[in-house]
C-alpha cells in the first residue's frame, strides 16, 4: 500500500508531510518573508511549488496589476523571460485576459490557437504548447493571475483541478504577502519622516544658536537656501548638521 501525502498549502509551504526544506505548518507569512528575504523570493518559491504540484506544468508565473500596469511579480525556474512580457506589450494573451476578465483562460494547443496571434507565435518559438491562466482574487489590485505553461499539447488538462485548487490557496498567500509588504513600506515611510524631522530640528536649533534668531526665522532661512540651491530641505539640513558635527570633532582634537 502506498503512503499518501497532503498537497502543501502555498500559504505556509507545508502539508501534513512537508517536503525537505519546507516551512513548518506553524510558520507565519511574516516569518516566511523574513526567511526568504522578502516578497519576491517567497513568490518565486510559490511558483516553483506550483510546477511541482500541478501535473503537466513546466513553468509558472504570477501576474499582478500595479501602478495601472500588469507586471510579473515572480516566475519559476526555467520560465522563458518574455512569455508574460510579450502579452503585456500586446495587451492580449491568456494571463492578461485572466487578470482583466477574472475568468480562466486555457489553450490546450497553441499551435491551433487563434485568440492571441502575436503572443501565440512567440510562445511557440520558446517551446510552449499549452497554457492555463487562472485569475487570483488580490485585494487592492485590479487584476492578478497564476499562469501555468506546458511544453506538450494538452499537458495541463489532467492538472486543471489541481491548478484551480492551488490558485485559490495561492491567492491567500499573495494577499497576505502584499499586505505585509505594504505595512513594511508604510513603517519605512514613517521612519524616514521621523529621521527627516529630527535632522531638520537639529539644523534649526544650530542656526538659532549661531545667528541668535527664533525658530520661525531659522526655518524660513533654511527653506530659502534650499530653494535657491535646488536641494531638498532634509538634505540641506543634514549637510548643516554634518558640518557642525565635523567642526566640533575637529576642535576637540
């Protein structure tokens, strides 16, 4: 009797019988992001896992619309670089249609496909014969898709159910990963703002002490110099603080 293994959940990277090197079930996406050094690596791991788990899949990618344009967030090992890009440039193709329409796109044999002529010609030249693009429900984005490629006609037909199940779980992982990335970016913006405020306040204080003026006049003077030199106020203030710190260090020596 053969033993049964559970298909890993893309949200955690594990099932009841995890692959060697996969994450434990209790690992959160925050931990996975830290372990894989960010969203890009995490999603690349996810696309590699899709190739392993979907019968007939030889390559996989994740498409997401960002800043009003579609882009590939990650691609599996062995994915021809232009497969998705050619679709974005033409504005048509299975992954573009899946992301924009929210409906699955399947072509069992691109040699007989008539829906996307420019893309079909390019894909065939790379050795791809079968394509399955599944929409992903990604919050805060207007379109996303999981794209699977096969090198034999009809190769993805046996794996369509597995692909749909994988895409549903993958959407959860993508959503959570994007949320964490947004929170990190927001926290970074706050830190940058606080650091900027700190250096500006230091420069204002130094100017007040040196010129014997109040805070308002010191700030106005810094702003005027910033505009005259076409330098960001934060950068100008950093220069003022650095020069003052350097001078103080030199005097101590």
